């Protein structure tokens, strides 16, 4: 049964819930910068989970939720890019594995066409060689 009109608990009428962790993208950007400075100072590899914990989230889902918010999207994407950059620079097997799990690919795809048209290769008669 739906809540009656004017009821404070009706869908969309409540202001209850946990307040956002960060009020502005600038606050989040400053906290991310602190994390990367800490990684440099302590010679630690930057990781997405390390960043997530450092900024105060309790799960990767919370971090990903901030990426979906228009006002925070740029900041979160830029922080993830900085983490990927730390993996790019060393190129160990673990780093390659981590980058692949972040959406990277190491395969090449070659499009064999001529001016947008597919190449037509005539069939070969394997018996006569013609």
C-alpha cells in the first residue's frame, strides 16, 4: 500500500539517509591528492582499493557510485587514471594483469578492408590448384 499524499515517508518526500561523504568535487580531489602524495612519500604503489580506503569509503561500490554522479565523475575518473598510470610505468606481469582487469587489452585488431570495402578473395580449387 502506498503512503498517503503528504506523508513524510512517501517516495521522494524524505530527506533521510546518509549524507554524502564529500560535498564538493574539490574536497574529493584534495583527498585523492593526499593519497598520491602519501604513496610517493612511502614508496607505495597506488591502487584503486588503497585510494578507496584512504578517502574514507567502505567499499568499491561507494567509489563507483561517486563516478556515476555528474559533478564527481571527472574527479573519480582522473584519480583512476592516475592509479593506472602507476601500473603502466613498471610493466611487471602483475601490473599487466591489473591493467587488464581495469579494462585494458593487449591484443591487436586489424581491419582488412580496402576503402571501406571488404577484400574479396576468389576461392581456390585445392584439387587442381586453380
